[in-house]
């Protein structure tokens, strides 16, 4: 922390802005990707239930952030934690979550879409 306090205020402000930009971009994209995939992969009778479960998971994440903020008690550490946590989760989602079947069909990748739909049907 002492190295951080010795920095120029412009450098500190730049670090703050960069971390806020990453947090905003990564968090919004994660929520949107998960919501769209959940809606596309569920049938019409379960969409409301799945949307509510997704919203409750989001609220539980906010409580986790509240607990982490209570533990760190320093905005800089909280910013770094949120930035790296969001980055790790985004990378995991990008690596392990399949593309949307409707997106694959739209891109005329029929074989991959068929393979994904067969895997979903099991």
C-alpha cells in the first residue's frame, strides 16, 4: 500500500479507471452471456423459473461482494479482487460454455449446431 500512496495521483486515477472499465465490461458481459444462453437453452414453460433462479444467483453474488468488501476494507484491494475475479470467470465461460445453437445456425455452422443440439438432448 505504501508504494501505491507514493504514486502520482494521475497514475492512481488511471489505475482506478482501468479497473472500473474492466469490471464494468466483464461483469456486464458475463451476466448477459449467461442470461441469453439460459433463455435459449430452456423451453418456454421453464423460462420464468430459470430467469428467477438466474436473478437470485446474481443477488447472491452481490452478497459475496459485500462480504469481500467487509474483509478487505480498502477500495484498491476490492477493485483488484473484482477485476481479477471477473477476468477469471470470463475466461472460464469463454473456454467451457458452448456457443448458442441459434448463433451457430445463423452462422451456417450446421454440423456444430447439430452436434450441440444432440448433446443438449441427452
